[in-house]
C-alpha cells in the first residue's frame, strides 16, 4: 500500500542525500523531528566528526531524537502534523546485524506497518550499497542484502523516491517504472 506522505531519498556515500532530505523537511512548513539512527562510537574520530557535521546543519527549532533501534515505536509515538526525517536506514540496518533473520524480519514488518499507518510526512534517507563490489566478508554481504531489500520495500510504499547522483536529486518515481507487483517483493 502506497503512502502519499512517504519520501525515500537514496544515493551513494557523500552524495548529498542527507542534505536533500534536510532541504525537503525544512520546506515542509511543519514542525520537524529528526530521527538519528546512528550510535555514537567515541573511539572512532571520523564517525564522530560525521555525526557532528550532521548536528551542526540542523536548525535549532528541529527536535532531534536519537533512536538506534526502536524506529517503528518512535514513528508511532510522534503526534500528527509533523514532518519526520529519518537519517538513515543504513545505520539502522547496521544496528541489527547481530539479529537472526527471523528477528530482523520482525523489525522490518514493524517498520513497514508504522510507515503505512502514519499521517505524518516522513522522509527516509538510505545509502545505496549494491552498486559496488560484493563484500568479501559475510557481515558485509548481510548488510548489503538487508539494506537493499529494505530500500526496495520502502520504495514500494513511498509516494516519491529520489536518487541523489552527480550533484542532482533525480525523482525516479516520475521517470521510472514501479516494480511493486513482482513475486520477489511479496516474499520479503
């Protein structure tokens, strides 16, 4: 079921997808709730710098919720008439890599249910990981596969999907063909 309030923004690392998501929510004329899914890793200077850069770009009037795990519950708890920016699905997936497939699928089902049943505007930022080499280690392949399937599933219920590439935000939902009735999607 497509939800006209959902926008998916996807692209490669450092493509500008977070900035595009921030632009969209800033122009929504609604109160903004920024959901950060990343976990702080104090001994990783590069990661902490990236988090700091994201924080510095946010207007002070935005609420920030740090939700590394229970994203579906957070979506359900936000009152109506807000604009929610979730950044990012990739870090949310990474937070669940230790979960077995059954528990992971339960998380995905809860997320999709919460997205389909909210009246808030939601912009989700997600990293494209499947365009490079196949990861040489099992956890890397698991991450790539889970994120790729999740992006496809979220894209199937989103009203608009942007691909950020080469400094452009491309509305692929206007120029592409939606693959929402394929048997593979039903099996996810």
